[in-house]
């Protein structure tokens, strides 16, 4: 697994993950408002089944609605946990690294803009970024990152 690329992907999508949570919470609220147009009662005028099994469209729709709601809640909690882990990882790096990571990945700024704002060269900013990404990767994925990065292509002479 390429932890560096995975970490970058999490950072680039950080704001999208937050927006995703907000959208899912809105969807959850809409589900809670009782807008269940698809759930209707079944009028029984004659025998509906030859067996004693009762399986109405209303029950099926209600069960599906509950399952969708549970899935949505589960996904919201999962994404919130990821965002919390990313926040903790970003807090664990030093101020210069944090500033460069936030400007590049969370604000989407270009390298020349970042270099101008932090008063370092672009090359030095990229070096700081590389070190910060490795630290964030360790915080997100654990000690496996340390062992795999020792043998990565970047370190091969």
C-alpha cells in the first residue's frame, strides 16, 4: 500500500468529506420528517396469499426505510471518525508543516502562493510537505508506515 498517496487522498478530500456528512445529515432529517410517499396501506378485499406468510409492500417499504436510515447513520459515524483522525494527525505536526499542509490540501493553493505566504522557497515548502505527509501517514495508518517507507522507491539509492 502506498501510504503517502493514501494520506494525500484523505487530505485532498477532507473538505468533501465534511460536505458529505452535512448532506447525509440533511438526508437523515428528511427521512425523519415522515415524507414516506412510497409507503401506502394495502387494502385487502380478497385472499392475497396462498400461504400464511404475510409480506406486504408497506412492511417491505418500512423495513427498507429503516435499513437505509441505519446505513446512513453508520456512514455518518464512520466519516466523522475519519475526519477526527485526520484532525488529530494534522495537530500532531509542527506549525510550519501544518500551515503548508492546510494551505496546499485544505485550501487548494498553488506552491508559489504557499511559498510567498510562508516566506520559504517552493522547493523547501515541498520538502516540508513530504516530511509532514509521512508524519500524518504514521498517525493515520500506524507503525507499518515506518517499515514500508524504509524500503520505498524514494529512499533507494
